[in-house]
């Protein structure tokens, strides 16, 4: 016996809906069940990046403005070695997330955490170490240039990715502003 066309469509749609519902609850339940483990792994990853920028025994989260994140790097005696800030700025395709390490008002290291929505092969090149290393030793007057830098506070943009390069520079400048705010509030 043949089933009517509308009945077949309805049962198929209902079956697909139930499958989607079950999968959604399974993924949400798994995420909720492993929430603490996921948070721990994310913190370990963050600490790993921070340790690459500033060698410290401990990192404490500090309150900063906006959606930014801030951390204080401490040695074993509790002395502040520097500060790390995670800031974002809009590049070509989306926000570019950057972690900047600051000591005594100068950048000591930069790690571009996420530029995955920038143009592959162009904008995503801001994540390369050669680009990030240019920021070491610079202060808030840093400037992105298209050609070889002619002064000490200039950074050479990634070829074909000026907007992405400027997004990283803007994020680094924001980290320097946050550093000034944090150090003033601690005095």
C-alpha cells in the first residue's frame, strides 16, 4: 500500500527534527558535563601563551575596562614582573585578538591569538612570529608603515594586509593604554 506524499514528507520532517533535537541536547549535555575540564584546559593554554611572553611563576587576573582581559605576571615572591592584556580590534574580516606583554610602559612581546577570519594567505600572516616580533620595545607612539621602518617606533605591515596589520597595532596600543590605567590605579 502506498503512503500519501504529504504523509511521507511529514514523517521524514518529524524524524529529521527529532534527530536534530537529540544531537543538540547531546552536544549541550556533553559541554555542560565537561565544563570545568574545558575551562581548565583553556586556562592552561592561556598560561602557556603568557609564559612565552613573560617568564613568571604566577599570573593573576586583573580588572580592566571593556571586553578586554588583563593579567599581572608575578615572581615567586609576589613581585610584579609585568602585565599582559588581551585586546581586540577589527581587521579586514572580523576582530583580531592579540595578547600583549607590557613591562615599564614598553611592549616586551606580542602574540596574535586569533586572526582566523582574516584573508587566508594575506591577513592571517599577522599571526606569524616575524610580524609580532616587530612590536618588542615599542611604546604607544607605534605606527604601521607599508615599507621598511624608518624610525624605531614603526612596524612594517604584512604585504597585502594593511587592515589586519593596523588591527594588531591598534590592539597593542590599547594594551599600552590599559597598562597606564592599571599602574595609575595601583599607586
